[in-house]
């Protein structure tokens, strides 16, 4: 969790899903302290970059059925890392593309 003081209008337009610290609204500067969860912010190394969706096909080891998985990641390399971390035990992937 991170607390950040910001303009109230910025809170209402971009962070309305986050909680605020009660009693921190300042009438003179029109700011409020907002509690931002860790998962809400991008990591520091990827700020300014956009997420893309990467689609992978594989074969289920148990049934032999073709499986498609879509992963949201910053780049193809990170998408492959997520794919292998989350699905390598149950699905055989053909990553030669």
C-alpha cells in the first residue's frame, strides 16, 4: 500500500476505486491523501510502456486437446516467462514462432 497526496479531481477521475484517508482533504489546495494498492501501479521499470496481449497455443498433456492462452504483458519475453511459470506443468507449448 502506498499513500499519495493528489488533487481531488485527479482522485475522482483516475483513482475513484481506491480508498482515501479520512480527514485528509485540504480545502485550500483541494488535495486529498489516497491509499493506492501495490497491484494498482506498474512496476518502476515498465512505467510509460503499454501492456499488450500475447496469444499462445499449446497441447494439454493429459487430454491432447489444443489450448489457447492469452497473457497480458509488457513484452513477448515477459509473456513467455508468465506462460512457463503458470502453465508449464499441464500444457506443452510450441514456442518456435
